[in-house]
């Protein structure tokens, strides 16, 4: 069994935040029915290269982006802009516990697919709307994209190298506002399902990328609200802990610059680091003995440490620090990440059998449950691959009805 066996999700979301949410629900065992536009499908199907290659090495129609966000789902096509397509969605929702959409505010109401309309058909329905700015507020009708939200939500003001050494705003390398909103949406849906099980009452989740981004400011948001001081960019350094940053080490064997991470989290770890570095006196220096002292004297301590680190290679530093239980790490590229023996042992790469490409390696779910392991099915490789299967299974649609829907381009 899977944890969410018996839960069916009608997923009208596309691109990333919504699909990331529903992919997690699908991993946990929910039957996620992905509703896509006839002809083109989810935008990310074409967001390449890279595209998946077939057995002859030719590009398929599936971008890697799409494959990474839609595992364990079934794909159907439905033109929800048509009255007949809207009616079909209303039929399907009566057989589902969850409905997820990320259309602009007001679009679902125009289609008669908003929460008030659908909850009349299915009072226990958990309905999740994912937008850039939410269903209320002055920005509610704006289109919200991850990049813009990273800027508006303050993340880019604290990400990037320090301004005094030529830095500037920097987005995160992956779309974290989308991804975090997807994960918060998953949590909210599970909570709402629990409520519906107890009471028979569904509810509407209003999830916004900007809300999530503001929440994810975490300690820096709290720092500002408590102190009134606006934090700036700190590069690879930590705003509240020293030393907790990237340091350049002696060059690698090929002569190129090399770097590593030191992540000292408390005074005891700092003392251990000083022993490994051959500078035990730094741990008792009143300027550096406590973290608050090190933060206040960052400008004095960090240049000293920069010189100390350049005296040894990464291969010399890492084993010594790890043996002393001092948090540290390498900075891996993605080839090194997926070749890492620990990543492999933890099963973070899974091989799927694709009908066109054969074996395909993709990132696996990080969820590891002892009694209800996650599912490991391939993303639906073909647009609308399960349309007839779903309509027959849920609605009892016969061949004549499906032929009519196809002829009118509803599916």
C-alpha cells in the first residue's frame, strides 16, 4: 500500500508550483489525473533542450523539465475553454477528493470551475488554487512568476555577493518560490484532507508564491522585524554565524582554483576547527571565543581564516575536519552529485522504463517511509495517454461518447 491510496487528484496545474505539489501527492500514492490542453499539453513538455532521446538518439517530444515534475501521474486531455470540456471536468470532480489549479484569478469562475461551483457538486472537495499573489490583495490579478517573486519577496536582496565588492542581485539557481509553494500546497492539502475525513467538509486553499517567498525569508525576515535593520547580501557567508562560508583552498592538482565550505555552528565546533588548523589560540581569543564575538569581529577573523585555508588542499582539509566532527563540505557540480556514492546508496536516482527511450534515469523522491514506500512510476510519456482509460473508469464513457468528444476536439 501507499500512504495516499484511495485519494484521487484532478490536476489542472502546469509548469512547476502546481505540478511539484501534485507530483509529491502522486509519489505518496494518490491517483493524480493530469489534465492537459489537447494538442500541446503542459508548457514544460516543450521547454527544451534537453529533450529525451529515443532509442535511435533522436529527440522525443518530452523535455527533461517535464519529466522531472510529473512522475506517477496519468495524463488526459480536455479543452476546458469549451462548454463541453467544462462539463466533463464537473463530472470528473465528483469522483475526486482534491482539485488543483494555477490559472489566473477569476479564470476558473468564468469557466464555472471555481470552488463555490465545484463544492456544490462535491462538498468534501479540497480545492487548491496556486497563483503568484493570491486571491486577494492589490496584486491579485497580476501574473506571478518565480523570478519576479524572488525579487519582490526579498530573496534577491539577500542573495549574491556583497555590494561593497562588486556584487548585485542574484536569483537562486532553481525556481525556489515555485518549489516551496508546491511543497506548502502539499502540506495544506494533506491537512485539509484530514479535516474533510473528520467532518465531510472540504475547503479552498489560497496559495501564493509571494506569501511563500516572504515566509521562506526565515531567520532573515525575523532579523529585520526584530531589529529594524535591513539585511544585505552576504555572498556565501552566513548573516548570523561565523565562520560559516566558502573558503578558497590551495589549488587542485590541475592548478585550478579550488574551494570548500566551512559551516561552524557553535563555539565547540570552532574550537575543534582551530585545533585542526593548528591555531588553537584563536578559540580562546576574546574577540573570537563566542559566536556573537565572531560575528561582531567578522572583518578581523575572516581574512585570517582565508590565509589559513590557502595553506592546504581540499583533499587535506576535508578528511581532517570530518574526523574532528567539524561541519564542512565540497562544492560539487551535478556530475559529481550524481556520481556520489552516498547519493547512489540513498536511491536518489531511479531508472524508469520509457516506451520510446528505454531505460531513463531521473531524480527520485526523497521521501522514505518504512511502511508505505513512495511510488516509482514513470511520468506519462504521451500527451493524453490515459484519457480513454480515465473516462471509461470514472464516468463509464463508451466508445461512442469518446469518439464524439474527439470529433468535437474536447479531448
